[in-house]
């Protein structure tokens, strides 16, 4: 652990590390042979090895910096400048730098794809668990409480989308968990990217949130829900029974702190359900806020589809990732039905399909995250003859667009057929 932190600290200053490595190399060369400091006559070619390590690890800028230092030393430490050796090492540095660039690009693409897949998995897991909780609640109390949690959440989301009142959104959620999980006293706070805390909702007669509470500090540090445990917390000074953080992309977005709850209701299943729902509601509130800000972005399409397209479009601009949108247009309903049925049977989990009608024309959009156009062409080839028949139909238009070309995408969607 200590070595890892030291490695990270050193790698944060590539030029300093380059100076240290080159100084060691030249020091060894001077100790070995003062007349050949750069070890040009050494058959093992240690200079090439050192430059390769520096360039492949830190990139071409550090490699050029290293070869510049060596060039200065060669100029003043040798009777004549060794042009062939210097230029040969310079070419190798450029080659190593190019390899570092492409390798770094591949790592960046895979890291971005991994983060997106992880975030999407968390969102789908929370949504699935929220549905399961709703189903369990209906089974247990469908006579007394016919309104399921799923419907309650849907109504809360719809009201927020109309009014954009964040505090009202979470106050409604507070009322829902009080009703369905017997929570007597609780408070919900928001934590922005700067660490500023804002109260969003609270039960009646609840005091201001205590930021010095040990259970809150523990939850913030560990980024995990902290619950009162009688065996481990007999002398706990916390006023809360549970502190539940809502986490997205490794960042704590908010906290639900439960202060009072009947002993019978305070059990593992209930707390897990509240944790999942709290995380889900914070993520959904963030998503709905973004959707309110992009109301003119593909307005005819469903909100979930618009959000995914917008999120991947931002990723494409910021990280250079490649995402493709396959668009289908037709005024022939039979062709539309065949196309949707054909594509749906071959879609993977992360790929999203949306079908809308614009000015009497059917438009089907399929989003392929982190897939370039050639990959989507391969997808079409796997569909075989039915897709070839559709593409040859004069009433059908199928085009592939990289997500960065939003102007072309909108032109295709809204053109007259």
C-alpha cells in the first residue's frame, strides 16, 4: 500500500522522475567510464532501454525531454557530437511515444466503457430491486395499501418533472418511506460536488442534521450504509439508528439518516429496501434534472432514451469514445414492424431501441454504446437477408451515424421523406 502511494506520488511529476532516471543513468555511465558518460559503446544499448521505459510510461513529452538532456550531455562531454546515435535514439523515442499514445487511448476507452457499464448495471439493479420491493409490498398489503411503491415512485417522478421542485420531490419520498416502512423520524440531505450540505426533507419534529455525528462521519469515510448494532455500538454517541448514503460514480450525492423507527420494523430486509430506494431516487432525481435542461434535445423520443443518448454524446465529446446511432425511417407500417421485431431479437443489454412517429413518418432509433460504425455494420450483416430486403425497399431508409454528428442525426430524423 505504501509503495503504491509512493508510486502514484512520483508518477504525478513525470519530468522530475525523468530527471532522476537520466541522472542515475549518466551517473552510472560516468562511474563506469568517464569518457563515455552516455554509454554509447556499451553493446547492451542501455540508453535505448532507459528511453523506452521513460517514454512508454510517461509519454512522448517525457521521452523528448530525456533525449534533449542526453543530447546536451553528448554535446559537451564528447570530443565530437554523435549524430547517428542521437538521431537513432530520437527515432526510437518517437516510435515509443506513438505506441504509448495508442495504448493510452485504448486504456482510456476501456476505462470509460467500464465506468458506463458499471453505472448502468447499478441503475438497472436499483430499478429491478425497487420493482421487487413494490411486488413484495403488494403481496403483503394489497388490501390495506393498494397503491404500490412502484406507482408511488412514478407519481413522485412525474410531479417533479412538471414542477422541478427538488425539496418537494424528496419530501414526497420521505412520506412514502414513513408510510411503507414505519420510519418515524428521518432527514434527507443533499451533498454537492464541493461538499456543501443542504437539507432536502425531514419528518416532523426533527432537529437540524448533525454533521459531527460519528455515524455520519463513518458513512462518509467508508461510502457505505452504517446501521446501529447493539453489540458493537452500546456506547455509541450517535443520535441516528442508520445513516444511508446515496452513491453514484463513487460520489456521495446525499444522505438519509433515520433517527426513530419501531424496533420490530428495524430489520435487515427493511434497511436494505430503504437503501436501494434512496439510491434509486437520488439517481432518478439527477436524471430528471438533466432531462429538464435538455427539453429540446430529441423531444419526441422517450425520456430514458434521450438521457442515454445525451450521456453518451457527452462521453464521446469528452473522452473520444465511439458510439453509433442506427436510424430507420419509413411510412410503410409493415416494414417498420418487421424491422423492430428483427432488431429486438438481436439486441444486447446496453443497446437501446426507441420508436416514435414524427409528422406521420415512423422513426426507429437504436443506440449502440461504445460501438463504431463498422461494428454496427457487422450487426446488420448478422441479421441476414431480411435486413437486406428492407434496405432495398424504396420506402425504407437506414443510416448509421456516430453520436458526435448530432447535426446530421437531427437532419435525418426531421427531413421530409
